[in-house]
């Protein structure tokens, strides 16, 4: 079930009605849990079994770790959680990739369960935090199961920590009028990003250049399509996160921000503090820091950054193109740290602006490997971006670039503030007209019903 469908609109209306009915809090939580399973089962009911498995295993592992003071046993229980969750993720997501890489003729006939990368990281963060003493096990299995399965964030994040969400389930919650209004407004904004900007305006331009059969790519078309994809993937993924946050808020729950104007980033460390924040913070806390972080000297710090970004790329997809995308971002971070220790030209306004442009351009070059279905096409597009294009450009394809330019300008405006604060400062007639136009445009541009890009991860 996708946010950008009429089916979800009917589903959410029922959820809202039940959640606001005069029922005991436990009954409402059970209803939310059942609705969440229905939401997930809409793709494939069999995959609910995997969700149950991760929920039950990590619930009992966390409880067992708190009952024993013996470090070896605690570590063994943590190993059970890591082995079970990473084993499932590895089989369903990477078994075929590993077989192809090793040249094994046998190929597992499996379908990737939707959202498995997201809820696996959530349950792992829970057991790791309990093991390290950073969190206590949830007191109620219902609260914990709802934390894992809560439908707004289930299939594409944000990747929420148990300490952020479980306490919200412990006492009754219902959105007040202001929360409900802002939550529904966020849903409309997120759907506008997805349906109108990502799907209707940007995706068709991107698909023409990134067609696997394309032989000739001009320099102008390579840049136009790649810049358009930068806008598409932001509007698609940030649109989902905005919808998720809005749906949760309309029910009275708070989910963390997942994007903060990433295309206004000044440098790549800044970019990863703004892009897919819940994943980048997860990789920092559960991979980069355990590897040693920046505590073991410059050389080890650079290596830890590279490993973290390589694995972050692989998390996105079982293909070498995603590994290269992660490796490029790792290289960007390594070079940035090396330069930051020696030069600081971005201290001036002109230097900061220039660095923001360089950051965006290099992020776009990395996006080529994220989007291209093959290395052959990726290298062809990158070569064209550096002036080695072939064929004639198609000026009509540039019609998407103004939308991305407007998006980057909005990011620059909102760089040091939040969307909610910016909307609050806007006169109500302006924001009301803008929201009404966004809602109307959803009906004008409806019909594509493209799945959210991050559903495949």
C-alpha cells in the first residue's frame, strides 16, 4: 500500500477514525498494530512472517541480555540478534549478488521483502543499545511490536530508535487540532513532492537519458538528466519521509526529520548531516564509531570513513554501481577532511557559495552510479558530463531543470531553519493558496502511480 494511492487515503481515514474513537489506550494500540500488519501485508502477506521473526527474536534477546550479568552470555545473545537479522537481510538482499560476483551458477529465486533494510536496522539498533546499556528493554511487548511495525515509517523510514518511539506508546496520545492540521498539510506537501515534482515533471526526463539502450549522450543532456535525477530522488524520498512524519503526527506521534535542505550543503560532511539523516546517524553510531571513529589517528579515521560509506552504498542495493556510489562519497569525505586540515577558503561568503556549488556538482556525479542500470551507461554519462558527449542534445529535456533550480533555491532559503518555522512566518493567505494549489495539482497530475524509489531498498 502506497501513500500516493486512493486505497491508502481510505485506509488512513479508517485508522484516524478508530484512533480517535472512545476506546481504551491498549485497544487503540492493538488496532494500530493490526492496521500496520494490514498495511505491510498489502504487498505480500507471507513477508509478515519475517517481520514477526525479527520482532520476536529481538524482544527475547533484549530481555535475556538484561537478565544475565555474564559478559560472555550477553555477547552471545547479541550474536543471536546480529546473526538472525543480518542473515535474513543477507539472504534475501545479497545472496543473488554474491552468487553472481563469485561466478556461481546457482541463483536463489527470492523476492526482496519490502522495507527489510529499514526494519532490520531498527531492531538491530534496539538490541545493540540494550547490550551497550544505552537503553532499557521495552516494558510491553505490544509497545515494542508497534515500534517495529508502525506503518508510517515501516517500509522506507525514517529509521527510528526505540528510545524515540517506544516511550510515545506508553501513554495515550491523540493529535490536537493544530497537530492534525499540520500533519495533513505535511502529507499533502509530501505527495506534491512525489506525484507532481518527482513523477510527473522530473522522472520522464531522467528516464529518457538513463534508458539502458541509449547509445549517444550529449554533454548538455547528461547534466540535465542527472540534475533532474538529483531533484527526482530528493522529492521522491523526502516526499515519503514528509508523508510518514505527517501521518504519524496526525495520529499524535512524532517522527524525526530525515532531510534538512541537503542541496544547500557546504561540503560533504554537511551533506550527510542533511541527507537521509536517520541512516547516516545509524551508520555513524553503529558502524563508524565502533570501527574507531576518529579516535585512532588520521589514517584510521579516513579508512573508517571509507568503510562506512562503502557499506552504506551496499545497503542501498545489491549491485556494484551502489558500491561505487558509496565509495565516491567515502572519497569525498576523505578528501574533504584532508583539505579542511590545510585550507579553509569557505570562511568567506564567496568561498562558501563556491563550495556549495562544488558539493552539489560532485553529489550529482555520484548520483549517476546510483541511477544508471549498468556501468557501461554510467561511464558513458559521466564521460559526457566531462565534455566527451556524443550526439545532439534535446533542448526539450531541459524543461525539468528550472524545477530543480527552484528546489535548490528553496533549500538555500530553508538551510538554517525548518519548514514548519518558514510556513509559520508566511502570511496565512499565501500558505493557504499554496497548499490548495498543491492539493489540486495532485488530481491534475495523478495517474502514474510510480512506487517510491526507496521501496527497492
